[in-house]
């Protein structure tokens, strides 16, 4: 029954029943965790043959000895393979170490303090730097801004991506806005895929801005569909070439959720000019990335078809977990008016919006009976969700059984908080 | 014969002969390279079993799945093994990615811009930051300072390490001096090992300084002796504990010249307090290092004895190359007064001091007949050797035959430049 249609007496009765269930749960001493988007052990095992795959042959295709120093760009074959994921040419692709977050931090730090076009272009020259942050979004993007002293302006994330009317009017009006964070496919946490029109308009943004504006295009889930017919993402590089805005777009990706999390290969795509200046910045910090691991990845993932087949194996492991979440939410909360949630076709998250003001309470209720959820607010700049309603659910890591149990607890906590609120406490 | 004892006629005759030899060399179309301290392919092959060593077992000793996210500190067993190299406890050791240069940059960047003890302690608050740079030294240390806008004050490097009288009086007198770069064992390029007294005095430096002073202790060649009886290095941690200065000392190392160059494991040792604040800085840039590669290294290098036995195999490959350099220099230049050079018992370099004003010319002469040497001045801040006399020779990478040929060319170029200078050109 919809919560608005219940009588006060009915709600009181319901709450008593819910608390009974909650007390029973508390007695079970659960210890479950839906907090982070980590691959499960079974997913990781799909790539176990990485170690040993070189079979004593450490030479890259061009004869480079990957065991020795050098090659800030990454191996040519790795640049070709991962450029293919981003839609950039090998020349527009740099393959680095194991963390795309590191590459993103380095680009932001570089643009802020050193300047993409020399010292005069450093954002830090021009007072307060601002960045657009579609919300809900990825906490680690926001942390980079917070750490670097960049003011974050939240913009609405719609089912088609960021609200582009809002984005365009902000960018046109405020020269202090230097960029925007995007997770364009299976966005973290909503799971939405940016529409073709959104991609096109984002590719045009650098022309709209008055200064050095960059799109931070974190394509973390580029090949991470759960279903073969999941919505594809339009290629931003194609639009950027059309609008001559490649200089204003940095694309990122990694194999952390393809092979090993934190022990894969990360890559960045942008204009050749950007990569050339960025490399000059990197050269002060490193002699070059781990090319041996890059070679392992190329031997293992080979080409787009092999990569796609590998990702289907991931999808087979992830699908039941996502379906358990969605079926449970529908069964327990469908039609109750107690919340809305996304139905992603890929990625690692389900985004849940509770009734305003309840997210923190729901997370606390769940924690008290042994179910850890991502902290409420984590999906907003500085950890503050102005409506206190968004909760990110991450079903990838636990067993199917634990996912099921966790979401049942979660739904119960949503109900308790919602009914309590309705009763005015 | 010593150049000062030769008559002008003798010198002219000698120069003619030297030019004949030089012309014959030019005709040979050599292409040799003594520029960088890279391991040879045979050295790298000593670690070929790294790939595949896990044999499907990706679990660390404490059960951690190295294939998944997490663990900014590095694996406990890696912290124990590499802490052993530095003389730090596992708690005082952080194991990172593949590059110790990256760790050094991150520490410098952090101390400069964010502050080791909060924003108030950031070096950048206090006007011009200065760093002591023993010379000749490692160009990439100097590049970090140059890039970060840190003024470099050269100090003399003696056979016992930096001239500590000079260092102490500078540090005591100038509060803008925030630290010192050190390569304490088999220093790059001189090959000297800091004496026990020098290590003790350096460990005390942070007490002598008025502000936040750090010793950047790049122990890159900690276990890289060429001879079993090579001079050991006193443990700076022991002195630092005695003087309570661990907060002022950051020690670095890597396996780049133990296993694979650029694809090994890098580590930093300091006080637990320092590592704790440093980790908070790193957390904005990465979720964690490549633990799979750390596990490979622990399985491969195992313990101090296995590591030492492995390094003996490196030494067996390096020794003949160093001996070829030293024997050739002695034979060709001994007693001529045309230069002095070091006789390192470990590390990767021989440091040669020509007569003042001749280093660039010698490097150019060698380049013109196909022998690449490290650019003159590279061992000094901003690439400027005030006396233009130091040249770094790196015999590790080429074949023994090529090392031999290169040094013969080098010696010839030294003679030409020296005789020309003596003749007043």
C-alpha cells in the first residue's frame, strides 16, 4: 500500500511489525557490506591467467624490452587497445600505471598549478576555481576538488546525463567554471548512460567557456554492460573532432573492473597537444609506467572482441546480484511511495532515493543490525546531500545470498524510517 | 707522461697523433651509449621467473586478496621485507607502485604545498624554499626541485659524503633551507658511501634546523655492491631513533635495479606519524598500489639472504664492466693529470672529473664519433656544472665489448681536449 494512503492506526500497526522484524534481524548478528564497488573473487578469478601469461617473452611488438626503463607513453600496443575503448587514436592515448584516479588527480593538479598551456594558463592564476559536479556522483572525484581547493557546483543528473540546459547556462555565465566531472556510461551511482544529444552538447562545452575548460570524462564502465542490448555510449571523440574541442576533453579508463582491481592498467585519452604537455609534467615524477603489466594486459585482452567476451563473463556473475537487488526493492518497496531507484543495465551501482531527510537514518538503522551501506551523502560534494535522500547500493562484491539478505534489511530500514517520518515521530 | 711536463712541441705532436686516431674512429661509424644507469638484458633476465611465480595463489599471508582494491600501505610482508632494506619497521614502511621517484615527488609536493603537519607547516607559506644538493648528484632529484620552484644550494660531496661542516653551518644559518638530497650508498654518480660519522650528523640535522627540515634519503643502491667486502652503510634509522629525528627523515628505495627497471616495487620509510599524514595525501590520488606485483616480489625475493644472493648475480654481471672502465681509464689516463675519477665498489656509475672547462667539449667530441655520454652538467642543479668538469659514466647496460670501446673513445676525447687546452688552442 502507498504510504500516503495508510491511516495513522495502520501506520502504527505497521511500524510495530517492522520493529519486530528489525529486532529479529538484530539478534541474527549479521555482518554484511554493500559499501564499495569491488569485483567479487569469482570475477577476479576470470583474469588469473594474467600472472604467467608472458611465458618468458617480455618483448613488446616493436622489440621494446618491457623489463627496462622508459616509455612514458606506455606500450604502443596498449595504447592501441585502450585507445579503442575510449575512441582515441594511439597517439591520443597514454597508458600509465594501475590507477585512473591517479591520472585524473595528475591532470587536475597540472591544469590547476602548472597550466595546460604554460604558467599563464594555470587555473590558480584566476582566483576561485569552480567545477561542475553532476549529482549524485562519484565521491573520489569530489574529493580531488575538495583537496585542491576547487569549489564544486552541483548540477542535476537526469536519466540522459547532466541537465545540459543548466550546465550550458552556468558555463556561459561564469568564467571561473573550469570543467565538469562526467561518468558517461553507467554513471556512478545512477547507472544512467548519457544520451547522444548530451554527449554532443558536452563535446561542445569547451567552445562555450571563456577560458581553459576541460571535460573530465571518466569512462570507468565503458565496457561494463550487464546485458548485451544495454545502451551504447556515443563517442565523444567524434563530436570533439567535429567541434575541434579535443584539447578540452580528457577521457579516462582502467582495467580495474576488467582484470584486477588496483592492479590493472589505467589510461587517458586527449589531444596530442595535451598529452605532450601532460607528459612533460609526468616526467618530473616518474621514468615511466610498469610496461610489463601493460604487456600482460595486451596479451590477455588482445582485441575488442576478446575484451567483449571477457566482459560477458563478468556480466554473467554480476547480473543475478543486480536482479536480486531490483526484484527485492520492487517486491518490498514497489508502490509504497517510500523511495525510487534506478534500474541500471551496466556498471556497479543502484542509486536509491529515499524520502527527503531519511538517507542518514536508513544507513544508521542498517548499520545497527550489521549491514554496512555507503555513507549517506557520499555521492554529493563534501559528503553533503542537501536533501539527505540518496543511497548508493553496491551489490558486486558479496555473495548472491548476502546481497539478497542485505537488500531485505535495507528495505526494512527504508520502511521503518518512512513510516516513522509519516507519523511525525 | 703528465701533461704539465710535456713540451709544447711534444704536445703538438701528441695532438696530431690523437687526431689521427680520432679520424679513424669517426670512420668506424660507432653507435655506443654510456648515458643512463639501466640494467642490461642479462641482469633483467635474472628475474624472469617473476611472471608466473604466483602460480594461481594471489592471497597474501594475512589472507588479503591482492587482486582487489585497498591497502594504501602495501602488503604487510612487503613492508617487512623492504623495511628490512631501509632499516625501518614494517609500521615505518609504505610500499607503493613501481617508482621511487614518484614517492619522492609526492613527499616533496606534499611537504611544500600541503604541509607534513597541516596547512600551517607547508613550506610554501614561508617565501623562498631552499634545498641542499650535494654535487655531483642525481639529475632527477634536482629536476623535482626545479619544477617545484625550490632553490638549490650545491654543497660539496666528499669521499665520506656531503661536506658536513658546510651542511651544518648552512642549515643552522638559514631557516629557508628545508632539506637535503642524499644518495647515501654508492652515490649517484660518485659511488661514495657516506661514512658512519656523516650518517650520524645527517640524522641530527633536523634538530639543527629551525623549521620543518627533511632529509630525502634516496637509498637507491642499498644492496647494490659489486664486491662482497664493499663498505656497508650505517643505518640512519638507528641514529634517528637516538636523536628522535625520524619525523625529519624520509628513506626511499626500489627494486628497479633488483628485478625489473620501472616495473618493480618502490618503498618509503619514515616515522609512523609521517606515513600517516602522507597516506592521507595519497588517498586523494589512488585507492592503493599494485599489490599483485608486491606479492610477486615477496615470493621472489623472500628474505634478506635470498635478496643478497640475487644481488650477487647482478654483481657478477656488472663487475667486469666496471673493471673495464677503471682499467682503461688507468691505462690511458693514469698519471697524465688529465682527470680524476672514482673507483666505486657498488652502484651504477663512475664519476669523472676532467680539467676545468672541458666536460662539455669532451662529451661533444665523443658524440661526434658515435659515443653518447650523459650531458655535461647533468649532475648539477639546473644542468650547470660551474667548473664544467664532471662527466658521469654508466657502464651497466652495454655489452662488455661496447663498454670497452666506449671508454677508449672517451679517454681519447679527454686527451684531445686536455692537450688542446694546454696548448691554448
